[in-house]
C-alpha cells in the first residue's frame, strides 16, 4: 500500500503535493476527476495495482536509509502528514526530513532511467514546490533511483513566483469545491527552470562575437559610468540645465539629472 489508513485520514479533504500537479498541468480530465473526488462523487483512484507505484513505495525506505548512511545525516518524520500553518486545506506527506545538519524535507522517486534528470525534476516540480510551501523551507532534497542504479541526490530550490501561482490556483479550486461549482478550464503553468546543465559554448560564432565585444568594452563601460557620476556631481543643485564640451545635463521636475549629447 502506498499510503496507510492513518495517512489517508490525515489527507482527507486537503490539497496535497501529489494532487496539485493536475491543477498546474491544465489537464481538463484530471482536474475534473480531482474535483469529483473532493466533492465525494467518486472515490480516489486506487493505484495499488500499478507496478511503478508499488515499486516506488517499496524502495522509498531503502532510499532514505541509503541517503542517511552514505551522507551521515539523520532522516526523521518519515511518512508524516503536515498541514500548512495558515491554509488548513493545504497539506503534504513527507517521505522524510533531513534533521541534521540540513533541516529540509526529502522526496524519493523511482523512475525507469531513460529520461534526463531535468525532465524528471520538471515532472515533480509541483509536488516539490508544494512541499516547500507547506513546510516553509527554501530547499528540498530529491533522491532519484533510475532503473536499478544507486540513488542520485539533487537539491531543488524554492520558486516563490511558481508557489504564488500554484497557491492561487489551488485556492480557486478549493473555492469551487466549497461552492460545488465545477472549475473552469485553465492553461498549463510551466514548472520553474532548474538549471543543471554545464555547456561549453566554444564553437558558437554568435557567442564568440558577443564575448569579444563584452571583453573589449568592459573597461570602457566602467569609465563611462564613472564619468557620468562625476558630471552629475558637478551640476549645482540650483541648476536646471548645464552644458559644455558637447554634453548637456537637464534636471526634470523630480530633480533627477539626465545626460545627453548637445544638439
């Protein structure tokens, strides 16, 4: 079983990380199914017969133990259902919590091993960001088993912009549930970009030209900024306009100075 009876009871009527992904995907069928689950029209889908789900449940504790042993950390709060301190309808189920020395949640996934890591992270960003939102953390540790390989661990950072969008959408959905009003169709919201790649741009001509220009003008840019500051500092406070040597400085109504070439 992926969830115990106690976990199911604690999650009842709450928006959780595994559910919020449907709202962010904009998938009409999934959102409609989620709505019907919340209003009690249908039962939540039973995934106990899905091999990938069962396998992930079996390897979850193994991943946590491995992470704990290999990195010398303490992982606690395994399987704990946590509710948001303000939004009582928002919750998450922790796989575990790294108590020492990092103090952050950890999420475990077991995938087939045929996809790049960034694709896997994109898929689970709604759940990861939701967990960070509920627990108030800035990072979450993601442990991934690809096929039968040793788990790889990646730290995923919080995206406040994405969390704001996700919270607004979830709040609107929960209002629909309270009013028994089916939610309207919404567009997908792409996950935050998690920069993981290191790319050698040698051989890219456009990159080479831009880099040469940047290196050639870097010093000039600093000279330009210093000269601009000096010119402005020399303009008397009671002057509306100053000019000379091909430069004019004007003061706007707010008192800000603007430098231009003389006509």
